């Protein structure tokens, strides 16, 4: 039985509140940088080195903040990285509980079908591209939607409200252009 949006929103808010209260604000885009650094360090072992003062990297981005990102890449099983792995596992579990992910066109939303037909491969490609654009923009902004908007607004940070306004100011016209036909 699917949750309605109000129940889902309430549960999401409780998870964010618990995370801020018990650990730290949620933000995940940095962990994609950490994953890239793990892969890069496996290919080029001299990328990250342990020093007497901690960790250092030949990459300026990983070396910033006193080698904090280099340390996280060298020791990835920390709260933030495990949180991202848990997000993926949770999404997979949710998909399986809802009947799995397949090529069944009935799983496509009616509005997608009205605009683009029964094309699940295209829907996955568009979702991947959109995710890439959002992640790229998030790294340019020094954070992500969960960090800037959700955690930021929860902490009443002005930057969180500004980011949310900008995100919706961009998302609404894009959605209107992509989905001209109603489903």
C-alpha cells in the first residue's frame, strides 16, 4: 500500500529531525566526491597519503580543509558514506516491496506516457541525466538539495530558503516545458 504524500513528508521530516538532533544535518553530494576519490586512489595510489598530521592529497579539492576529504576517502566507512549506501539499499528495498523495477509500461506515470509514450528506457535516461545535472550543480554550490534546502531550512538558515526558492524557480518552468500534455 503506497503512502500518501503527507505521510511520506511527515516521515521524511522526522528522519531529518532525528539526524540533526542525534548526529548532524543530512547532506550527501560530498559522498559522491569521496567515492570518486576512492576509485581514483585505487587507480593512482599516490593520490592520497597519510602524514603525521593526518591525510593529504595531490588533488587540491581533496586536500582542502586540512585533508578532510582525503581522510574520508582513505577511510570511507564513516557515518556519511554509510548513510549514502543505506539510501541506495533503502531505495532498492522499497522498489522490491512495491513489485520491483521492470520493463512494465504500466509503471510509467500517466503524464510521462502522455508526453513521451511507453518508453521506460528514455525515462531512466532522462532521470539519470537530470540527476547528473543536479549533482553537478550541487557540487558547484558546495552542497546538495538535502543539505542546502532540507537541512538548511530545518535549521532556519537563510541560504536554505534562498536555495529552495531558486530550485523551485528553475524546476517549475522545466516541468511545464517537459510535460505540456496532462496525463
